[in-house]
């Protein structure tokens, strides 16, 4: 009946949530897109070749539920048994699956902040309790993570939005002292000199999650993978969606893993451009944290970053602005091609002049 209040069928903790807001994906006009950490270079030509071949009548069939060909290649590449590997629909699905498997209502999930904001949404979905411990301005791993007693502890390494990298030795110490599981989110690790896969061999409570979205240039395919003990991956395998990775995504992933050289070549190009971008931003007066990712976090005290973000958008360049208090004078800038970086720096200089 009109005028009467409609029933709400959502669970109370879902009704209280606000949805995660991903980076802007513009459709109305061309932009230089430096806001969502996408790779500016295309994937291996082998990916496109095999995708064309795979677009045939077999698409009527369900995909391999175990992503066996992708798993086999990952096993060979990283020298880990297949039963310690799980392939997911992007690393976000694996984060979600881990949360569903190991965290119940009221359980505590601990993580340092600021970091990937999607963690908070996953915790809310489980009706669990998030306990955050602040990074200091250096973004070094804060003390107190283990003492917080989380059922699950999350560490993004390299971290987003700072791009900073925690040494493996510190994460090994953390793995040995946390009461529950330690999940290390290595979405950006291929742009760094880090990596914690060896911890999986020595710590049965460690999960390492990676993605093919960034370094492999396959964000549109949604492919992630994780490494853990056989017992952990067996549990997660029960909880994942049964046909979670589509046939074409599996073809793309297998082809990309057959040509890891292209990924490394593109990652090296991005690292070189990142160094140049960091230096140039410093010359413009920004403080830039040392990044091990395909983006940088830049701070310019005394300048309204929100206005700078808007000024760049008006000039056809998208970067990421965070409204939370500790990041209000910061912009996160994805590393583009050299040409995109040159244009960013030119337009940023112009935008700065209009604000002063």
C-alpha cells in the first residue's frame, strides 16, 4: 500500500553497511586514467592469440572448477605443490573466501591502517569486528598487531595507498607471534623486490594472496591466486564458488603464465617510470613515500588535495583522492606510460599554479 513503510529483508548488519566505492571508471570522455592502478601496457600477445582461439563452441560448457591448467603453471613457476594453491575470481574473491572460512560473527580481524578500504567491507559482511592499528607517517609495520589477538590479521604488502613495503623478516616475526591466521596481500609485489612466499613453507598460519590484474595487465579478466598450507587451501576450496573462474579467464591466465617475460618487462618499465615520477613530484614540492607498487602516494602540505584532484580531472587526468583525515593532503597516482606521466606532470604544475 502506498504511504506504508515497506519491510526491509536485509540482515541488520548488511543494512547498516555502506558499499565499497571503487575508483572511477569514466565512460563519458577520454581521460588519462591514473586512479585505479591499472597497468598502462597491454598483456602478452599470447593472451590475445589464445583468447581468439578459445572463442568457439566450447563456451557453452562450464569452466574447469579447479582451474587445473592455471594451477599447474603456478605450481611450476613458484615451485609449490598444487594442493597449496587456489585460483580465484580476482584476489578480492580469495580475500572474501578467507574471511568466510576463518572469521565468524563477532570475531576480531586486525589490520594496520590506512590500507585497502575493501578489508573493512569484508569484515562488515561477516558481522565481525575490525580492529585497526594506525601506521605512523613512515608506514612501517606498527607494533601491537600480534598482541591484538585477531582471528585473522591482514597486511597489504606493498601497502595501498602508500606503496610502502614491509621487510619479509618482519612479517616472518609477525607470523610466528599472531594467534590466528596472517594473510599477506601481495597484489603489487611484482613491482617490488619483496615477496613472502617462503613463509608459507614454514608457517602453516600464513596465506599469501596475489593477483594478475596489475603486473600481468589482466584486470578485466579477474584472476587471483593464493598460497597456503594444504589444510587451509582445502578449507577455502569448499567455500569458494564452484565455477568461480570463467573459461576465457583461465585461458588468459595460462597464456600469461606461459609468457612471464612480458610481465617482467612491463613491470621493469613501470619501475623506471615510477622513479622518474617520484623525482619530478619531489621537485614540485611533494613528499613521496618510497613505493614498491605501480603507484605513488604524494603529499603536499598546505595545498588542498581535493582541489588539486578536481583541477587534474578538469584537465582530463584522473588520480585517486581519499577524504579520510590522514590522507586529505595526499594524492595517489598510478604510474602510466612515459607519455602519460609527462602530461600528468605538465598539468599538475599548471593546477598548482592556479591554487597558489
